[in-house]
């Protein structure tokens, strides 16, 4: 019997992360999946639902409580996984957060909007990767995946969706303007390039994976995303499975999307 590959995915209890775990459970390949969740309660509920939905899967699920915004939580998560296994095969940095809606609603300052986004989406992904690297490098076929955003598409196309053109004058009025999130995801692209460069001699397959514009709970307003044309997050989960299972290996070290590749 083939030994299951060990996957660790952050933010695995909801949105694209949840759908990625679901897609892996549906695979013909077997996985041992550490489902990262900030809340043990929400993580256990997600695992319970996934297990009931896929009772015949050859894969297994284990809760990993981890908040990527704090070093202490990441270190505790590492110690937990290290006590369970001597390696991991695939690390998926999926956990992400957008604080722009909270800022626009007056809940936090503009500085906190940006700093919080960078802390989760960039710093958290970096420290998570740095901390778990000793376990990843013990794999015979290590794979490192970062879930990216849409910022690279905006830069490449010069189309500034979803923020509409603005009239002259100040202040500007926005109903939806995810600039803090976008800037953090653009910085994440640099982080992906850096890890790809540093891990070449180690044989780690590094990817940026862009799942597209999907209706997740990011920013707390999934209904608004749906109105703007966002698709179901299951599309992202199925796409990420193709990256996990090697279907995009000809594009290793690049930012891959369902329809092809995109320059950083």
C-alpha cells in the first residue's frame, strides 16, 4: 500500500482551504492532512463535516490549531506536528485575511488595516514556512505552495477591478476597496520568488497558486463578492489539488493559475 503523503494547510477550515481539503479527500491518492485552523472549535466542526461527507476516503484528517499572526502559535503548531510525524510532504500557505472592509466601516485605523494584512498574509506565511522547513526538507518529494491573490493580474492588465474610476477631489468615496489586502498579496509574490530561489538546491517544488476571484468569507462580505461575479471556492480547491498532485510541475517556481501562468 502506498504511504499517504502528509499535507499541512493553513486556514483549512473555511473557504478555499476547506475546499482544497475536500478536493484531496476526493482524490484517488491518499493523504494525511493536518487541517490548520485558528479556532479548534471551527476546525473540529469542519473536520466533522468533511468526514461525514466522505466516509469512504482513503485519506485522514487531523486538527492543527494555528494562528499564523503569532510566533507562539506557529511554534506550538510545529511542536505538535513534530510529535506526530518526522516530516511533511506538502505545505500549503493558504491562511489569509483582508481588513479593508473593517477599515471602511470605521472599525480600525488605516495603519492597522495594512499592518494586520501584512502580518497574516506575508509575515505569517513566511514564519510558517521558516518554522516548518526542517520537517519539509525531510520529505523525499517536498512541495511548498502559497495561495496568491489577484494583484498581479491588476498590474499586468492595468485593469483596476473591482475599484471603479474615481472623480477628481478629496476625500474619495469607496464601497469596496481592498488595497491593503492587495498590497500584502503583491508582497507575497516576492516572498514566493525568494523561497523558490533559496530552495532550488534542496529540490523543493515551490509555487504561487492563484485560484481566481472566488466568493469566500474573506473580509466578511462574501455576498458582495458574489454580486461582482466571484465564483464558488470549490473551483479553487480543485485547482489547488492539481498543483499538489503534480499536474503543474512544468511551471515550478512560477505563479500558476487554472488557465496558465502569470508573470510575477
